[in-house]
């Protein structure tokens, strides 16, 4: 192998590693965003009004809408 082939191969490998690092970073960012959205949804579910319960067991009417 001559020097130019070796340097070309190393440049291709470096470019491939760079692309892989960028892809990994983008996947991590997407996962972090999904975790943040899941946390916000969980917090929102905690704050949502709960269905009203009645003490009268004969009534099945709910005021939750």
C-alpha cells in the first residue's frame, strides 16, 4: 500500500467515526427530549383534576368531565 492509500483510508475511517459520533449524540438528545416530555406528562397527570367521588353508593353519576 502506498502512502496516499493509507492516508485516504484513515481519512475515510475518521469521517465514519465522526458520523457515528454525531449520530450517537443526536440519539442521546432525542432520548433526553423524550424523557423530558415523559416527565412533563407525568407531572401534568399529577395536577389533572381527579373524578369526583360520591359517598352515596346508589349514585353512579360523576361530575368529572
